[in-house]
């Protein structure tokens, strides 16, 4: 481990029940006078969305919305979103929803003033410097789930519909100008989405905590994020109207995405190609592969997991923590393996190659090779 790193925690967050009522003020603070609200199809006609559009309209900001967003958004969704943005003469984006709406909204704001293909801005080396930073539109991010934490991130995930690969599009200025975290927006989440998104937050914290890179601030945030998930995800799953549990899970989601500046690992390297090809829910896929990845990384992380287990009040160190993850998944109705998730007749050569190309690979505590990655996928099936 080398004691050096690049750290950044500048997100402005308005957190609390009812704070969606500040949406017009947030637009004003970001310099947005004609926003385009980007969300997914499932949210388009729900009360939380229509009431937010009404707040905008009452403030003279219009009520323009683009909702043609797939669960795993791709370049076709982006092209349509950019057309809606440009045709409407908009000057900013409200990224509204779960990971799909947040990610696509941020990428629309990023790409509206760029001239190169979106794939030229993948999170590889310094590719982000290719962008014209002065032509990135301001972003307001409003999460309606508690999982991805994309509201505080400087990147968006976009699937390539031709290659079935998930790509991370990165630029420092993709960071939202203002985030509104209102737990009341998450009250209507179905139990299965509460489970999957909650385990996504847990996966982000766990992988950040286990990453070998040096970032003690992220590591501390990750530990507390996992404590919040352990205490409050079962409550939110059992009672969707538990606003205290919803609020703490919303905090945990933002903490996970903040923490993974330290790195991600094999959980995400495996789940990205699975999600891109089988269109599975990202957080649920993370949860399915979590226990096998823990076992895969054991030699490198056992001492660290022992300390984490003690903090979380879990007996028997690594073994106790491993069993806790398995039992938590079961209690939340998470599929036991990838086969139960719907992964049938997988092209293992393609999955292995895709996982090894994923940017998350570099943060895994154990070096991933073609051989051990194949073995890991087989264990997940």
C-alpha cells in the first residue's frame, strides 16, 4: 500500500424530510432557469414526480421531463435525452430517481456540450480531460432510492447496447451542484427494490473498506455506512413507511458512493457484465455475488473483516461476518445464486473477459486473473 491519493468530498447536500420543496431554490442556486427533469419510465407518473414537476411549474421553471430511460441506461437513451434537452432549450438537468435516472441525467448534462462520442470519456486514465469542461450543464440530483449513491458521484454508468458492456463515464464536473436527499421520496419503494438498493449501498461500503488503496476518510465512512445498513435496512424492508429507517438508509447510500473513491472490487467487476447482458438489477446482483467474493478475498481481508465484525457487533470474526451476509440476503429475499437470478447458459469466456476489463478490478484486494475470475463466476452460479 502506498500512502498517497487524490481525495474529494465537496458535495452540497440538503438532507431531510420534506426538502424536495426546496427544488426551485436549488435550481436558482445552481443557475438553472429552464431545467429538464430526467427520470425513468416507472417513476414518470408517480405522485413524487408529478408533485416535483408542479413545484417547478409554480416557480416559473416549467415542467419538462424526459423519462425514456431503461433500467440499465444505454447510448440510445442518451441520444434521445440529448435531443429532448437541446430541442427544449434547457440550461440544466434535474437527475431524479434511482441509479438509472440519476446516471443518465448526469450524463445528459455532461454530454450536451461535447463533440466527441460518449465512450471517449470512459473512466480510463486521463480520458476525462478530453471534455470541454465549460460546456457541462449544471445538475441537481434528487435520489428516490437508497442504494447507488449516484447523487454524490462524479460519474455515470452507461451500457453499450451493442457490446453489452457497462462503461463508467467520468468527469469531476459531473458532480451535482446541489443534492436534495428527502427520505419521504423513498417511502413508496417496493420491498424488493428496498432490498436490492440497500445491498448496493452495503456493497459500496464493503468494497471501499476492503480496497487496498490509501484513503482513511473513505474507510471510516464505509464502516459507519455498513453499521447503518445493518441496523436500518431490515426495518426499511419490513416497514416501508418507517421514515427514520428510510432516512438512515439514504445516508448510507450517499456514504457508500462517497467511500468508494477508495476503490471497488470483484463484486462490481462481476455484477457489471451480468447486469449489462442479463439486465438484472445492479444492487441485487451485487448482493448475489457478495458472499462468494468475500470467500475469494479472504486471505487478504480476514484481519480487516475481523475488526469490522467487532465494530458491527458480529461474533466469530470473518466467519461470523460471512454468515451474516448470507443470512441477510436470505431475509431480504435475495436470490441465492446467479442461476436463481436468471443467469442461464452464460458465455463464461465473455463474462470473464468483461470482468477483467472493468475498472473495478484494480481495487480488489486479490489480483484477478483469467483463471481465478472464471472460478469465482462458477462459484456464484
